[in-house]
């Protein structure tokens, strides 16, 4: 696998000739910054993790590239521009920033860091144990590719005119001269994979040879000074991912397919060609990054890298150690994103634990022969477990705004999560659960979870009042526990005259021939203008004892609408709405109401904030009863509005239909013409406006309020033979109603109802 020294440029052909370059300074900027203390990490499965005496703090997103005897090399990838490189000392935690412009840095199992400026043919060697010392450089020309580093040497390949590939190691000697040695015994069509020092003086090379079905994958142990191949593993047909070599054993990862499903298995074998190869099936690989392996003492480790940014769970993500002789696996880290081997055989891994968080950990052989020890040597000051950063959930939510819709937002520590947000109405216990899933990477740079609520509890519009909420989220990777947050909020709206359930939507009341009173909660169909009934519910029976029942809006100061009903003896009764779709025990308003043949209520025509009541007597005089807001005496003395109303066979209080702000009336004459009487706000009406003819086909006109949720009052019309219709309010005095639209409520030919206006 080629290591490109300039990630944004094409591969540069380098010459086979090698020239030693000696320089006192090479222009490379080295900046040392002090270490910062960090919190201790704990690995539960492997026992308590240790913490280095001086723990450095690295920027978020840092990844390890190389580890030496005195420190390690890391980088912070950036979406644009050059990554930042840092060398961190183990002993002090001091950080040296490598920030020479347009320069790439690399290394492997050594304190030597190689650098190459974009466009340059020279690789400079920096001894990070003595950063102020003399720099040596290696220059190459066309025809040679630098594939990576093994300790203090560079690995390069040269392709001859005939296509044969040769592999060489290039090193700068202590006298400043450069030497190169060939790596013999490799096939001429060699395709290098991993090249890395994993045990002092010896590098593991993984490579492929052949083509098509004849491709075979090999491992070789190469002396990093002589270039000699010390031993090889026989070629296999399975693709080899990562590989490792210790003083006593090999370990490698094989990829293979079963029923077209890619799987991974861990292989270990003694060095020297003798002994049995042991295989451990790791499970399905899926897509994404490969599996890393290393040998630490008498233990072999494996981990699928970059699990922390994955969008699906996998049992391969944890860094897991297994005894070479067999035994129970031990989880060392929750995940590993990058890892490299230090000269002493320890593994330097960028990963995390739930308790310790994200950082760089040293995984070393135990002095007692037990599971490898885990020590944090640098922190990223970031949690491994999913955590809550902030949220935008208002304490009071006005659902009169934004058409009843609300967006809740949470900011988390990770971008890719799945979960659910649940709202529970305290009084009714009704809930709404909204599931969510977010993506990682650049699609969610702010780690946001956005939940859009349509203001519904199932199929019912959300009730006003107190709510509790619960937010649950799990990392899509499956790493770490579920996050749970709870809170409370209050939903508010202005009171509506036909809202008997305190949920911001109009209810239509209807009485059947048996005297049963029904309630239909009208909700606008999402994406459509029409409304539908979400709840056809029986309120009670015995209502056929009344000659007229009328919805009168809020007359007693509560949020819910109220009713008045006139019995056969002419007594008027008040039913106070309780806000839950039911009514309190009736209260007597007074006798003598048989003098009226039509009653209508629900509009505030004198602008005092209380719904008023209208009644026409048998001589055609219209009378106004002003609302008081006192449930004991809900109406004041009557006031004469005017005569001539005997020509009308129906009057309906509609609220503000004509755009005058005040409550209005509509009245239908005996010829079927509907008229609008706009209120002046003083208890009188302005000049009437002809809405149109043809309204005689309706048996009931109901000023139900804002059915279509556009902020304007509408008119609900019904006849048993024709069904239900919505006439949308326009707010235009000269044309207050739009053409009718049929509603799927009280359908034509169904049960005949007497609607409550």
C-alpha cells in the first residue's frame, strides 16, 4: 500500500539514483508547547487503566501516525488545507508542532520522522529525540516510488522498462551518507501492502502476486538493515488485510466471503514455519474500514478501525485481546481509529473508553502475563460515550404560531445517532413518539438532532397544558450506552369558541334523533386544505329534552367553549366546558326564552373579550345579550339591535369573518341568500354584505372557527342529504367566503344530525 507523501498531488516519479543531503537547517518549523493535565481513564473489562504522569491534550480529530521510543507522531486532518502534525513526548507530554507549509510527515516505530515538501525530491530525517540536531536528507529521482517508512529507513519500489518491480530500503547512515539495499526473493510483479516495523530490526511486508483468480497474498519478515527476507508465509487465496510480526509469532487478518457476505478472521501462527495456524472468526465485515491486528506479549489483539464514526454497529469495533494459548477475550478499548507500534512492542492507539473518553492509549504487555495494560498518554478532552451538549426545547410552546408546528433541536457529542423523542401530555397521558436517525461525516457537522413535531398526539391535535418529554439516543455505531434526557414544557394557545377539548382545533357538536350528543374534533389533513374528524366521541344522552342547543364560546372565563340549551319550558341552561370534551353540571341562566325562535352565540361584538349571545323574537327583533365573564350571571340585560330579522330563517355567530377584528354574524333569508353582518365593535353592525344565493340547501350553518388553520374564521355547512362542507374564510369583507370544499365528516346519506351552531 503506497504512502503518498503529498496527499493532494499526483504521485511523483522518483529516480533510482539516491543522493545524500546534509543540512544544518531545512526550514522545517518546530514549535514546542507545554503538556496539559487530563482526567484518568478506566477500562473496566481490562481492569483500571493507568494514566501517564504528564498527559498531553490533542486537538479533536487527532490520529496517530507513528510511535518512537520518546514520543509519538499525530495528525489532525482538515477538510481544506494542510493537516497539522504534532510530536508528543511520553515523559513530559510536551508537544512539538510540525507546521512547515505544504509538507507531509511520516514515520514508523522510531523517533525519526520523515518530511517532504510538496514538489520536492528530498525526504528530511528529523530526530525527534534531539529536535535541535542536524537534519539529514535523502533525495531520489524519477522511476522510484516511496511507499513508506520502516524504522529509520524508507521503503521504495522501482519498475524497470520490462515491468519488473524491485523493492529497496534507503537509509541515511550516521556519517551522513545514504545507503540502499535491495529486498531480494520477492516476485517481479509484487504489489506491496503494509510495510511496518513491528519488532525491533524486522519489518513485516504484506504483498500480492499474480492476477485474477491466480492472485495470492503473502507475508514476509524483512531485516530492516540488510533487506534480507528472513522468512515468509505461504501464499493464500484470501485477501490479507493487516499483519503483524513479533519475535515469536505472526498475526494477520484474512477477508473471505460466505454466501456473498464478506467476513474477517484473525490468524496467528508461530514463527519459523512450524506449529499450527490458529483461526478465529471475527464475524461479518460489512463495508468501511479494515481490521487491525497486533501482538503484545503473549496476546493478540484485533479491532475494526474507525468504529467511532461508523453508522452501524459491529462486534469488531472494540480493541480485543486474546491469549495466544487460548482463553477468554478481554476488551481493552471501546474502539480504535488508528494505531501504530512503538519500538518496545507496545501499541499506541488512538481510541476511547466510556469512562476515560477519547485519547491516545499505550497498550503494553503485563509484567504478570495477564491481559495487556492500558495507559492514557494523551487526551482529546472528548467523551467516547454519547453525551448531551445543549438543546433548544422551549419551556412554553405557542402552537398558534407556525401552523402548529415546532422543531426541537439537540446538540450531541457525535453526529450519527438513532433514537426517539417522546412527548407525554400530563393530564390525559396521551403521547407522541417521533423516531429519528442522523448521519455522520460532513452531512451533520454540528452533531445536531432535529425533531419536527406537527403538534399532534397520534391522530389528535395536541392538548394545551403541561407535558413531559423524553429524549433517547444511541450512537449508530453501537459504541457506549444510550443517552437519555428528560424535561417538561407547556403548550399554550388562545382559547377558541368551538374548542371543547383544549387542543387548539374546532369541535363540531351534533345531536342525533335519539338525543345523544356527539363531538367531532376537526383537524386539517396534513398537506391538504380539507379537515377530517380525528375523534367521533359520544358526550352523553338525554339532549332531546332541549328545543335548541347552541355553542356560545367562552362566557365564563375558562379556556374551553361553553354551551347553552333551552328546554321545552323555555328555561335557558348553561353548560360550562371542562376542557376535556365534557361539560360541568348545568346552571340555570333564566326562564322566558321560548319568546325566541333563533339563538346564536360565540361572537364578541362589543370588543370586551367575552362572547355575546343573540336571539330573535317572533316579531323579528334581534336582541343582544352581552357576555359578562361570570358563570353565575353569564349575560347582562338584553339590548335591542333592530327589527326585520323575521325574514331570516337562520343566524350564526362566526367570529371575525369579514376582517374587521370584531365578531360577526351571518344570516340566511327565506330565499336562500346568505348575508354577512360585520360588527362595529360597539354591539351594532355595519351595512350588511351579500355573500350569495343557494344556501337554502343546508340545514345547519356552524361558525366552527378556524378549521383550515390559516388564521381566519371559517363556516361549516351541513345537510343530511348533501353532507358536510367547508367554506374558507378569506378575511375580505366584500367576499368573505371562498367556494365550498367537501369534508369527510357527516357524509351524505349517513346518520342525520342536528348540529350545534
